[in-house]
C-alpha cells in the first residue's frame, strides 16, 4: 500500500511546490531555523550527559 511513497521524484516535486508557494526567502529561513533547531538539540543532548562533572568543578572553585 505504501510502497514507493517517498521516491526521489516525489520529493523533488514536493520541494518545487513548496518553493512556488512560499518563495525562496521563506524557504531559506525555514532551512536556517531547522538547522539551528537541530544544532540546539544536539548541544542540549551533550549537556545532558556531562553536567555532573561540570557542576562538581564549579562547586570546588
């Protein structure tokens, strides 16, 4: 039923329609926002693993 749902041609058509609807400025802003969101998520994941060591060092100072 869902075989071949997201083939490369389908994705290209979706991107082309999005460009026509939103324009290039909105599309680039969307990409920038998505990239920043992913970057912030990765940074928060790294902080979640190491805060115990950093907090101990801050208390000693």
